[in-house]
C-alpha cells in the first residue's frame, strides 16, 4: 500500500499521501463513510448508484462527485468502499475480479457485518488489499450520519499485515475499531441485529399498543422509560431486569396476554417469546424466585389460555 494512514488528526492539508476514494453502492452507508473520509483529508472521486434515490443521496452527501459504473469507480479510486447489501456482495466482488476491474494494491473495503474478508478473496487474488469495516450504527442516508460516526464502534477484520491500516481508517472516520475474527463475524452480526433491529420492532409495537390504550403521545411516554432501561441494561446487564416477569407476577402476565389477544393478537407471539426468555434469564441470575416461577412458566407455556 503506497499511502500512509495515520491515527493522528492534523489538518487535512497537512496530511501527506491522501487516498482517492470511490463508492460502489450509494445506499445509506457508503456516502456517509466517504463524506467522513473527506473530512479526514481523503478525496472522493467517484460513486455508483442505480436508483434515483441513491443518485440524489450521492449528490447530497458527496456534492460534485461524478456518478459512474462500478468498474469505472474502481478505475479512478485507490480506496473503494463496497457498500451493497450482504447478499449482493459475493456476486459483485466476483464480477469485478472477473472483468479485470480490480487493480493490484487497491484497497477494497466492504461494510457488511456478516462477512469478513473471505468474501473478498476473488479480488485479493487479483492483487487487492481486503478490509472488512462494519460500522455498528443505524444510518438515515442524511448528513447527520457523519456526525453519528464520532465514537461509533466498527467491527474490523483484515489480514494481520493490514490490521493497522484498517484500524487507522476507522479512527480517521471518527470511529472506534473493535477487532472481530473472521469466523466470529456471523455471530457478531447476529448479536447486533438481535439488539438493534428487534429493538425497533419492540418500540414500534409498544407505541401502537399505547395509542390503542388512548395515550396521545406514546413517544413522550416511552422516551424516558426506554432510555433509562437501555442505560441500566448496558451498565448492569440482567441485574437491570424489572417488571412482572422478573417478579414472578403470573396473574399480571396472564392479564397482559388476555388483553393482547383481544386488542393486538399479532403481538402475542412476540410477547410470549420475550417473556419466556426473560423468565429463563431471571431464574438463572437469581432474580426470579423459584417458588414463583412455576405459576409464571405455566402461564407462558399455556399462552394465557387457562
């Protein structure tokens, strides 16, 4: 690699050997990362995008950067961000390698949480330098994403000889590198999806139920409660558990299930699954008294149909 990557933060014009940057896939992630690299002194030079929405996003986040076909992006850039959906990544990499678009010494960075660097093997055989840099952040596709990268953890996987370069790039984007072994990438990604994606579903469902119950501003009601719950959980883990399941209030849980069956039957399966998991964890950590657990687990096993 012919570029010096530093974890220091001098002004962009004082940094030597900045990289030209290309983006293949102008979804929500790629333009934000390229914009953050621009702030670090690197130079976005090309972006690819198929849909009208992706082209508009590229113009907003990377004004003045020309839109090109993926192979042209690789021809213009020393550092290429492959920011396409997980399932599309293997085919994209294989296609670029087969058509000779990959150049020796070129940094190829994908942002998939699921994949490590093995998915980039076709490009590596063509001489590319493979990096997997996954930002553990949800993106909006707007300039606010660049600000949110400050302090964001990145799951980093790279060949050992490129580890320092990968971590330096993350630091230049304002992030915090966290090393993830190749074989642990799927589990790492499952953990993030379990927490972040399912959290959105739970919050949206809770707001719907509160509206049904007559609450005018469910977001205002849930904000302080969920903020405190998240903070407590991050600090204390299972010890932060509260509520009727952790207390063993079988009657309350049965009432919940009955109300959900009457007003929101689509929420019953999720409530039962989470309550069973909560009960198991509360028991294992000594929060749920065994003498109270039998009735509670019976209600959950029966699904509240007694």
